[in-house]
C-alpha cells in the first residue's frame, strides 16, 4: 500500500493542474529510501511538462530531466494552491507557480529521485525489470497465459512479483483471484488457458474499478486533494477474514504467503 490504483488515482488528482507549472522552491526533509540525486536548488526554474505513471512510480516530466516519485508503504501526495507549515512527516515540498506538491510519508519508505533523462541507469535499475502495464492494451491474454506456464510458484506470488504484469499488489491480487475463481496457492503453470484468460480479465476489471472508486483507504491513503478511497468497502475477500463470502456465504479465510496476508474463499476458489 499504496498499490497501482492508489498511485493512478494520485496521478489523476494533480497531473492536470500542475502541468506547465514552474518550480519556484524545492525542499527535502529527512532522508527517504534513496537520495534525491541532485541539489534541490538545481530544480528551481524547471517546468513540469507532464505527469505519468509506471507501475507504482509517478514520473514527473520536466523540461530538463524528470522526477521519479514512489509512495512507499505509507506515503501520499497533497497538491493545493497553498499548504500550511511542514509537519513532522512531510519530506518533500515542491512550490510551483500553480500550487504546492507535498509528500507525506510517516515510514519514509518512499522516494523522490531526479534523473537527467529516461535513459539514465537509475531509471533502468528502478523500472527496467517491470512487467507489462495491466491497464494498457499491451497486456495480452495469450501472452499472459504463456508466461504463467513458465512459473512453478503459487499464482498469488507470481502476481506480486511484478515481472509478468506490474502493479497488481496484495489487495488486488486477492480480489482478482477471487473473481477468477482461482485458489491463491495454485501453481501458476497449472492454470489452464481458459482460467488464465478469466484471470487476465479479472485483473483488468478489479484495477479499473478500484481506480473509479478512488483506490483503497485502509489506513491513511488519500489522493492529492485529501480525499479517501472507497474500494475497500466493496472488497470481496480482502481484510474480510471470518466474514461470510458475498457469493456463497462460506466464511472468508486468511493465510500468509511470502509474509503477506492472503484472503480467499475455499468454496468459490478452486485449485
């Protein structure tokens, strides 16, 4: 958390109003996961030309270079014409001609990194291993099935790894597998072509719906306007241990896979 829908919701909430803005001040607080990569003063005067997303990274394009922003486990961005004084967990403040963008990150697992171009080795290190974007046309069901046939590990772990399809984090992997009727522990290579196609569609449907609902707010996620997500209210299995399945009324179960909680219905989801 935040996962792909939360990052996309964040992007949409400030991309348009900040595009074209000129950076007037740039300030970093306590150290984040990686260093900024330049002096904050070097960013002053640069213009923001667009805001994109790759996986869980936000790419803020500048007229010279770009900023890579990762929200980590607890980060969120705020954008407004004016924001109050910096608080304890505010670790980036970018004042522009069109408003201020601020990163709030209590656990400091996030990052803000400047690179001179997208060809930078830093970009290749952070983004080069990422799989296809699940919401793009390049996410092909047949290619997805063929890739699953090469994986012996449990399908939930394959989805979380991100080398086949990027951004399907813990919440939405559980939800997509439920919709597809697939047990999270099933080896990926044992999934038939028809079930893989169903999972492919379920991934797209879940992520699209999550974006429409503003993402999931389990703890403190908000978009750049401070608005909470609503997807968690409609979750079919995630964080519903012991509650009745919305389909069959059997109790939702919880297990741990790779140190991450997995929620599933033992009746609706089959091996």
